[in-house]
């Protein structure tokens, strides 16, 4: 099985790489999302209603929900906690990666599930 960092490496091969400075917003809650992201370097805070609900680190993926739901809306704000390098993948390339590398799909689902489990423990 792929590890989260391997999933981001697959993202890197098929995506654009962006740099964000600490404090910079990657996307806002309630906006329409067209990309998912993987953290190559750095940490990202996920906020709901301006409250930090989790910090995700190198090797994690985020933002995939907007590619999967019909409304394409972001349920949180993503903000760079540190200077970051982030790979991004649009829906077309995401679907291609899922089709060509089924383990990629499983690891994206596992990352999403792991993050949900961590959040549930906080409630």
C-alpha cells in the first residue's frame, strides 16, 4: 500500500507546484473548489468559521471533497501555517490518477478517513 508521502509524489508528477508563505490563504470556506492539494513541504491549518480545527503536514492531501461533491463547495478554509510547497490537481487529472493508479484513490480515501477520525476525537 502507498504511504501518504507516496500519494503526494504521484500528485507531483501530474500537477502544478505552488508556494505559499506562512499566513497565506490557499482557499476559503464556502468558495467553489476546482483543485485538490498535497503538501510537499510545510504545514497547513484547516479552519471552520475562522477556528483552527486541525493542522495537516507534509504528505497529507486536502481539498478533495470539492472535487467529489456536486456543489464543489469548500467546507473549510486552508491557510499556510508555515511556508509551504503544495502540489495541486484538478478534477480531470484527479480522475485520471484514480483510474490509472487505484492505490492513489485508496490512499486519498485513507487520508480523508484518518483526518476525520482525528477530528472526531476532538469533539
